[in-house]
C-alpha cells in the first residue's frame, strides 16, 4: 500500500470515529437515558391551607410573597384575585349551583395588607375611629389577605343582591348553597351563634377554602367554627 492511500484510509477512519462519538455524546443512541420518559412531578404550593388569620392571629409575614393568585372576572365585569386552587373550586361550585338555578358571583376576595390599610385610613377619616374598629379588620389580620376567603353575592331574577341584610334574608338559597361547600373544599367561616369565637357576626356569604373536602365536610357536619377545629 502506498503512503498516499494509507493517509486517506486513516483520515476516513478518524472521521468515522468522530462522527459516532459525537452522536453518542448527544444522546442519539438507543441506550441513552434521554430516551426515557421524564418523571412526572406534582407542583405543590408552598403555604398552609389551614392557616388561621383572625383578630388574634396575624397573616404570616411571607404569605403575600408565596401565595399564587389568579384573576377572575364576574358577570358584572369586576376583576377579582383568588388563590389558584380556591378559584378552580369556586368556579366548579358556581357551575354546579347554576344547574340548580342558583346564581352566585364573586363579590369580595383577596385584599393586600396595604389595600386594607388604605381602607382603614379612608374610613377612619369618613366615619371615625370607633366605627372602623367595629366593622373593619385591622390591616394584617383580615382573612381576605390569604386569597382563600371568598365573599359572594347572589343574582336573583337578574337582580344583584349583595346587601348584607338582604342576603341574610335569603335563608333558603343559602341553605342550598351551604350543602355544596364541603365537596369543593370550602367551609362556612362565620357561623351564626359563634360570634364570640370568630369575632364576626353571621356571614352566610363568606366561604373559606381549606383544600380538603373530607375535612371540610367534617367541620361543616359538626357545625363548628374553624377556630374550634384547630383547637381540638
């Protein structure tokens, strides 16, 4: 074999070696782990759905940085923020109730601590400090800061009902609504007769998401306040 032919053969062998080595490096062989399906991972929110925020318990300092909020627009064109899983279940609850002829809509949801402070300051000027202390939660101590609390209004025969007294008068409608709460992970937060425990009057429209239908059913069936469950 002459010297020139030998050099050509060696060059071809080197090129083939580089090609197959490159292919293996890039995972193009059947034994490569890259061909294996990726393991499925479940995303979990880094906060406690059983967090207690009331007149004695402040919102955790890092809560607003961690909570995942989603926007929702109600039938009146108003935009609200709700924790993502709470919103998903509210929409399912809303659809379920609509099939029974009951129309509910978002009326008050997430409020930041700063928004609560602004409301506190505005109402103090307009109505006085004593009024505000009676009817407005202290900034940092409102359950609405969590994004897990939902106040609803009713739509009855095309009329929006969100006045407190008018809603309390709709006993039959709210009785039916409350029957559906637990299966979607909600509880009635401020019960009648539990004012000394919750610190608030009866609010049939205020629901709290706890992300556990079985636990929600247990609390609702017992007719206890959230505080009572946590203290058991």
